[in-house]
C-alpha cells in the first residue's frame, strides 16, 4: 500500500466524493476486508457496499489484494491503494465540475466527522457518564500569511500522519480526528 495517492483525474475525484464511499474507505482503516465484512461493520447491505467497492476499484482507489475460497465461496479482499488521498495541485483550478466534486468531498468528510462526534456524545448522554478526559475540541482564530498558513497545515498534516500509523492492539483505543482550516470571510 502506498502512503499517499494523488487524485489527478476528475473521474477519481467523482468516485471518492460519494458520502458512502468516504465512509467505506474509513472503515478499511489500512487493512484488507471483503465487501461483506465492511457491510457488517457499517450495518449496510453487502450488495450496496460491493457495488461501491467495485466502482472505487475501477478508478484505482481500492484494489483486490487476495481471493480466498471458504466453503466453496470466493471471498475477495480489498484495500485502499494508499493510506491517504490528496487532490492534485494541478487540478486546483476554476473548473466548475472540479470545484463541485471537490466541495462534495469536503462536505461529506465534514458530515462524517459531525455524525461520528454526535454519535459519541449521544452514547455519553445515554449512559449518563461524565465527559471523558481523553477527548477534546478546539476552535481558534489565527492570523497567518500564505507562508505561515502552508507551514501550519503541513506540520498539522504530518502530525496526523505520524500518529495514524500506530497499529491496532489490545492496549489501544480507536480515536477519530480531523481538522479544517479555512479563511474567514471578510
């Protein structure tokens, strides 16, 4: 698996922009799974998940890594082609179709973060637990020139990548993290 895949074609960006497909990629978590296993994790229909996996495979977002025969049934294991996906700087233009698809990706990522966070808060409310000390949220205003902005986002991205490489084990807990940096409308 590559570390980073640069999305440099509009068809690939369209394929990854779908909200369910973003969730599917998240569910892989850097491991290989069958469509059925992903469907079970997501509580979705296997046929629906299989359709989206095949669509993402056709544009190079996912790949088939192995096929295993299990009681006469062929189980196909897929994984993302990379740990991270980045949009090519060459595609960052005023092209309306590209802008529309890119905005869908950002919108769906934000909706997924929102859904996961509110699901987490609902569990706390249901169990009447105190708010855990092992979670946090920040919302700040910064004043940066273009150079400092690029430096900040680069360092933050590197930090996210560094900490996301740790393997799942019995003594770890899964955490969700995301960041959004945008200029304030003036």
